[in-house]
C-alpha cells in the first residue's frame, strides 16, 4: 500500500467515533462491513464465497491509481486522490454500505432513496468532521467541499471513474481467485446487474477509459478470462500493448481483504 495512504488511514483510525452510544474506530469498522452489491447477490444465489470488505475497496482503488493514470490525458495530484480514497466511504462505518443500481426488493432493509442517503451521509460526515482535529480535519473539510462543488476537480473525476468500475473489475478478480469454487454460469448470472449497469459509461474520461468499461461489462470476455486469463486481454481488449500490460498487472496480485 502507498505509504501516504497508509499513514492517512492509520491517522483516521486513531480517532474514536461516538455514534448511537457506541464508540468505535472508522477503519476497524470498515473492515467488518461487506460490500453490499456482492453481499446481496451472493446470498440471493446461495453462492458461498468470501465477501469483500469496504476496506478492501479502499485498497483496490489505490492499487489502480497508478495503473489507470496512463489512461487519462490530464494531470492529477496523487496525494489528493489518496485523500479522496481514504475519506469517501468513512460514513459507511456508521450508515453501512448502501448499494447502488440495486432493486428495492433485493436491497431490502439496506435500501435508501438518494435523498435519504444524501441527507444521512451529510449528517454522518459532519459528525466525523467534528471528531477530527488538525490537518485531518482540514483535509476532510477540503474533500467535502470538493464533493459539493459545481465543477469537480480532475482528482475527483478520476476517482469517480475508478470507484464506479471497481465493483465489476473485482468480479473479474473473483473469477481468478476463486476459479476452483465458481460455477461460471451461476456466478455470472448472479452478478448480471454489474454487467448491464448503464451508468458506468457516464464516468468514462476518454476513449481508452470507455474501452475498459465496455471490456469489463462484456460477459463473453469474462468467460474467456475465466478459462484462459493470460491470453484473454490480448484477444479482446482494444488498447495499445503497453496499456494492455498495465491492465493485466491489476491481476498480478490475488490479495483481497474479506470480512
């Protein structure tokens, strides 16, 4: 993990939050909370696999910052992106992970309307902001201001792209890590919503980032990857050789963090 991100996460976790008469540390709590999208769909399909933690999502995003930096055509501050990654899901330690593009029937008690979620998230973020001190309070305040701005910074645009592709990208990592435990047809059917989600293209930044989204949301390509991941990128990903190699490197590590 990047040293600066690790230091920021450790600093965040040095504070104790008091909510509903419960005292806890934010990062410790995020390690216990599953990513709702996969959690709900795995359970519905009776698929017994480990469930990613929200903490794993943070680490996954940071691992991809340097990889996808070569896919964009504008400058970013990695430190600012690191701050966004560290801060963006802190409210979920209190609110839980609220699934997007998930039917109310599937989400059940986790469902919140956008208005309800936005209102609760603002309240929780204010609680967190008032708990933090010194430079952490300043950095978190800057992050909240950026999110509320009419015009997003380059860093937030870049982060939003990484954040939106992360769920489907990690379906592919599941295919690699749990290959011996997965019935490919059953698993992909359970994960179908990630492949048909039309919102991902709205966060693409240029042709290359759009190409990646179209590749990741193609079930046939995912099946090809499942059976022969080494050659599937060269066969199906319409990018330069150097960018294909960068994309492949995402799968060089099988490290993930589960609840």
